[in-house]
């Protein structure tokens, strides 16, 4: 186990600890889900038990939690929100059941990351059109939105061609997964933790 | 070029685009903030200009009324006094004429006091500190309070406009003390503290705290307090309220020193 892999497994702790004042909020549960599922996957892998389905569970949980995080921020019409959430969730579940039960459903995940990129752009748009003066360095939403946006942008193409790389260039996939993806994962949890720590407690 | 290389290039391009989007958001927001701050400054300047015009207009009206009181009403009353004096000489001493003379004398004093309160003649000629002494004399003659002033003419003079506003603020505060506090003794001390001039008004009545002052400012009416607040804003001064003990309440006006 490399240092970066270990750090990636524990990186949700950044959010859990830095954002402790905001515990029991959506992003905090997102980090809890990430910590549990990533470590479960690692445990199953070590025990040589089929573990790729854990990735699918995480992707589904991430989809629901991230969508609900953006719900009140970018969706004025709640009907549109429910259409987006339900359709993406249903698409992911059916696509996974049909194509990729035992392996991580990277193709459907790439669509989810494309949607998160859309959320990110919509989030930035909302920020720029706020009537009050917002200093971005102090805005927890800007920091968290930037983290998700970079995370989704970095993962989109990787997941889109993940299945192809698994079949045709597995070594490259392993190396980019172990370095690039892990680094992005660690950074995204770290930045979310910082953003959560700046959130004002109601 | 293999698909693997294309994927690497693609990820790099998308990441660069993502950072560009974030960079654009940051730069755009900075521009928006700069613009909003400029608008806020312009708005404040405009409000200050309107406030200045309003206060100037008020002062001109006071000057006009004071002038008319002194020149017209005062002159007429003095003439009536002269006629009464002549009637007294011609017809001999009469109780009614004597009472009328006393009443006219009293009325002339009151009109003079009102005229001086409206437009203190000493303010421009002799400055704020002498005017405050003169104001104390007016209040001591009537109004049912005893006022003392500790203000040396050797203290730094303020700008003429600032001195006028401070005079008006003190006048308004004393009027409020007479009307609402039930206080009988008022003392005004003026002293310099660093780069600020402080006017400390102590009375033995019931005063208000800063929180009450802020509440009254937002309520309907309280025109006097709003006038004080406007004048304070105009001269960049602050006001503080302090209850020293059950029989001593202090209101302090803190004015930054400007060049005369």
C-alpha cells in the first residue's frame, strides 16, 4: 500500500474533522459515506473478495448527496430538481444492473461527473449574480463548488474511457488511478473540509 | 497518437478549462465588488450632499426668522416700551402701566433669547466656546435649569461649520434634558483628547442609553434626535451615553480635529 493510497483512504477525515462544526450536514455525510465505502472496498480487496460493487454504491450515494447539496442553491424549480435527481439515479441503477454489476460502472459515472460539472458552472453563475457583496475567499460555497468542479472535471474523461483502458491499457489505468485520481480525491476532500470549516453555523 | 495520449491531453485540457472558469469567476467577482463599492461611495457622497443642503437650508431659515424677530418684532416691542414710558411720564405712575412695562421688558428679553438661540451672533465673531458660555447664560435666566460651562478659549478652534453643528447638537441635547429628563443641573465640559475634541454634557436627570438612542432613531418622530444624528454624520463625530451614577448621566460628543 503506497502512502498516497493510504492518504486517499483516510482523506474523508479532512471533511469529518475540519467540518466537525457542520456535522450531520449533507457534505459531512458525504465524507462519512466516502470513508466507509472506500475502506470497505480496501478491506474486501485485501480479503480477495469481490469489491468493485462498493464503488458503485459510493457513486450512487455521491450522486444523491451532491444533488441534494446543490438543490436549494441552483434549482429554483423543485420539480426540475426531482426530475434531474430521479432520472440520473434511475439511469445509473439500471445501467449498472444491465452492464456492470460486478465492475465499477465507469461509463455511467462519467455522465454523473458531467452533471456535477454542470452543477459547478450553475453554482458559479448563481454566485456571480448574488445581490449582496460576496468575498470569494470567505465564501464556503465557492470553495466547495470549486472543489467539486475540479474533481468532476478531472474524473470525467478518466471514467468515460475507464472501461476501454481496463481492457486495452490496464497498466496505464492502474498508474493514473494510483497517482492522478488519488491526488485529485485527496485534494477535493481537503478543499471541501476547508469550505465546510468556513460555513457559518446557523 | 494513441487513445491513451489523447485521454491525457483531454484531461489536461479539461482541467485547464476548469481552472480558467474558476479564474474568470474570481476576476469577474473582484470587478463586481469594485463597482459596487464605487456605487456605495457615490451614494454616500450624494446622501451627504443632500444632508448638507438640508442643514444649510435649515440654518438659513433660522437666520431669517432670527433676523425678523430681532429687527421687526424686537423693534416693535422696543417702540411699545418707549410709548409706555412716555405715557407713564405724562399720566403719572400707574400700576397698569408699570405692569405693562415689566411685561414688555420680559417679552423683549424672551424675544432676544429666542433670536439668539435661533442664530447665535457670538458664534461667528467669538467662536464656539464663548457662544456656549452665552448659551448657558440664556438657559440660566429662564428654562428652570442651572447650566455651567467649562470651555477655555485657548482650546483648539474647529472649522466654522463644525462649530455651528456642535452648537446645534448641544442646544438640542439641552432641550431634550429640559423636556424629558427632569434634570435641573447641567454642566458642559470641553476638552481635547489626542486628536479629538470632546464635549461632555453631564446632567442629574434620567438619560438614555446608546441602545435606546438607536431605537428612537428608527421610530417615527424623534425629529430632534434624527437632527442630531444627521449633524453628527456630517461632521464625522460620534456620541456616547454613560450613566455614571443614579444622579449623574453623561452624554459625550467626540469630534475629530480638523484644520480650522
